[in-house]
C-alpha cells in the first residue's frame, strides 16, 4: 500500500484500541472502590488516608479506573497493534501473533502482581518509617505513587515480548543482545532507579533482579525467533 494507506490503517487500529480502553475503563467503574480498598491495604486500609482537596477523591477514583481499564483492554490494544504489522508477516510468523496477545496480558498482569506483593510492602515501610517521623498519608499522593509503580513495572515486564517481536522483524538478534549484556545491566539499573520511589538499594534490587531475568529471557526468545 502507499504511505497514506498505511497511515490510515494505523489510525484505524489506534482508534479501535482507544475505544476499547474507554469501554474497559467504564466497565471498571463498577469495581473501582474494591480496587481502592485493595491498594490501600499495605498501609492499613482507606481509613489511614486523608483527602484535603475537593476534587482529590474523584481524581484518584478516575486514575484507578484508568489503570484497571488498561489491564482489561490490554489484549485488544496489543492485538490491534499486531494487526497493523500482520500483512507484512509470513504465514508461519502470523501464528506467533496468537501467542503474543495473551502473553502481553499475562506479562503486564505479572508485573502488577509482583509489584503489589513483593515491591510495595517494603517500599511503603521504608518511606513511612524513615527517620522515625510520623507520616500522614494523603490520598492522591499515596495512590499516585502506587499506580505509577504498578503501571511502569507492568510495562517493563513486557520486555520479552517486545524483544521477540523485534527479533521476528530482524531488527535485533540474540547474538547482538547477548554481546551487549553489560550495557543492558547499566540501562536496567537506571530504569530501576527511575521507577522505584526510594533511593535505597533494597528496593532497586527487588526490581533489578526480575528485570535482569527478563532481559536474558528476552535473549533466549530472540534466538528462538
């Protein structure tokens, strides 16, 4: 197809992805309160949080709904993006698309589960007990902190799938990735420092270990691709 036809196809795929995200976010309104209670559990429940602005509660409610919408709509979003490149793939390569959609969803969900059960408890404990000063937790600040951590760690867990696709498109190779493992460790360290809310090495290490594992898993997948 000419360039404009490709652009129109991409616009169509992105439109479907956005519509699915909006629909999933609207559906998540029905259980957002339950998610709020779940996210507040590491600090002792919602009663430990305070809202000091008129729009603070509804802003937090919308952010939680949007995160839930991203998780629910992830299969559709990934499928639409893969559908854009599907015509350029060979028949044997198209079969991998069927595996990519559930894999992306499971990886993102796995990142969220890992963050909630492994990273969040020590992070909250460290931040709220630092210097033995009593901390009054504000609703928006706490939820923004938790949601950002859940989202970005979930995204980082998509690395194996991304590398596999790039290898399928012959943009990267397993040999290339394995040769640059030292640079990858440095990049992972920087990402861990940016994503984690604290500067202590414990929380950075909690994130670096699975990211390093995911990188070498990506190398293996690149060889398979």
